């Protein structure tokens, strides 16, 4: 049986591996946006989050199409691991919350890219998902 990872393009595998490495070597909620390499930041963006969700639901999304969502969930997993350590108890964000915040995250990523293109720092922590709880 083929895993989804094996079905990624060579470029997709590199982005996946580098992203997972990034999440495992940084305390995700504390990552400043300027610490994220440009190519990773751009690879985490999907042009249309709603369309991506519809493609997934319809079973027509290719592994490289789904990569931004997969990496978002990996980042959320790393985020929750930090909170588990800090709280000294198991901490898991409900899946429905993660999915609900995916569009906000995508908008924030696009904003960070836009600010970078103007050589301006982003005034928020893109991977501090607990802050998203205050967003509706």
C-alpha cells in the first residue's frame, strides 16, 4: 500500500521533511515569522483554502495539493506538544477548531508574505495557534 508521503512529488517530499524538521526543532508557539524560511512559508500557503477542502471532501485532491493542510496540522501538533509540556498534562486542540482556523491561518500566511515583500516585520506569531482562539 502506498503512503501519501510516497505519492508526493520530489519537491513536496523536501518541503514536508524540512517543515517537519522545522516544527520539531522550534518551540512552535514562540516562533517569530522572520525565523521561517521564505520557501517554507510560501509552501504552506494554498491559493484557495475552501476549494482545497472541497477537493479533499470530493476525493480529487492530489497529495501535493493537500500538503499545506497536512503541514498546518503538523504545526498544530507541535504547538499542542509545547502546551502539553508547559501545562504538564495532555493538551490537544479539538480537530474542529483546527479546521475552523485553517482559513485564518492561510490569511495570516499571505499577510506575512506580503509584509516580507515590503521588508516589514509581521507583528504577530503565525504559529501561536492559541491566539487564534480569540478569532471568530
